[in-house]
C-alpha cells in the first residue's frame, strides 16, 4: 500500500512557490493559513488524480494558480466534515439563528 501523495517528492523543491502563495494569502487577510493546509488542499483537491509524468513547472503553476476563494471553500467543507455540527438540539438552532 502506497503512503503519501505522488507529488510529495517535489514538496521541498516547490517550497518557495508555497511560501509565495502564502504571502499572497496574508496580503489578502488570511494570516492563519499554513503551508501544511495549503499542501493538503493541493494534494486532496487540485491533484486528486496525479499525472504519471508531471513536471516541476506544472506543479509550481498549479500552486501559483490557487485562488483564495477555492482554498477557503475547501477549508470550510473540511471543517464541517470534521465537526460534530448538528441541528438536532433546539437550543443550538436558536443560538445559530440569532
């Protein structure tokens, strides 16, 4: 069984591109996004089906093309997947609707 993502091999080489993208996020007000979270988005969403013979420039291109809105949408969905959020409790529903 294979562990990790096919593109993990390139992670150290594309670190400057990841840092550049995180700087862009920070300029737009998203200071708390980490490199690990961005990499997770890329591997789970953008590169869900990795190419066999991907080139380094293609990976960098994908990183630089990430839009903040794409990442935030992904992070929101992941947060809901991991939470115990339910509307079963009447008091919680009323609190939410305030």
